[in-house]
């Protein structure tokens, strides 16, 4: 066979099928990509926090009950944010409610940390929560998820 003939590749890759193919194939506006990336990164940060919490539970002199509650909370939060990121990429309408709630809480915790003196962490949480909230409320994301946004004079 000539080198330009179509041959099966030497390293087969797993084909993308079903829902994953539909998710990837659906064109998404840039605002949707940015917002779902922010949600996914927040979810992955919570996965890291849950793993660090689990490792920390193995150490001496730990309050196990509080540690277990924090690990479970971080794991559930990570699951929710990653599910919201995947759902946003699929254009699901349910995504905005829980994602907006988490972003408002993130911004409130960031503001509280700023007032308490933890300025770096507080500023990061406030900026990330606020920016993701703006993305979730933006018209391109609203249109993509099938929600109608109205201007002030239409209310």
C-alpha cells in the first residue's frame, strides 16, 4: 500500500460515541466554554481539597467527625460543580440554578475572608465566584441553555 492510502492507525483510539459525541459536536459560544471551564476547575479544586482532607484525616490529633464532614462536603460540591459544567456544555436548563447558588455562596465566603484578614484567598474566591456568576447570567449562556433573558424595559 502507498503511504497516502488510508490504513488503520497503529495506535487505535477509543471512538467517541453516544452522548459524549453529541456533547462534543454541539457548537458552543465562547462564553459557554469559559463558564463551563470555570465550573470544572472549581470542581477539580474541590476534588483536590477532598483528597487532601482524606490524607489529613490519617494524621495524629485530628477531629475526625469534622474532617469527615468537610471531606464529604467537598466531594459533593465537586460532584455538583462538575455535573453543572457537563450539563452546561450540553445546554441543560437545570444547570443555572445550582451553579448560580454555588457562585453566590463562593463570593460571600470570599467577601467574609477579605473582612477577616485572609485577603489573598478572599480576593481569589470573590473574583472567581463573581466572574463565573457573570458568565452564568450572560446572554450567550442564557440562550445556550434555552433561557430567555429580558432587558430592563421588558420586565
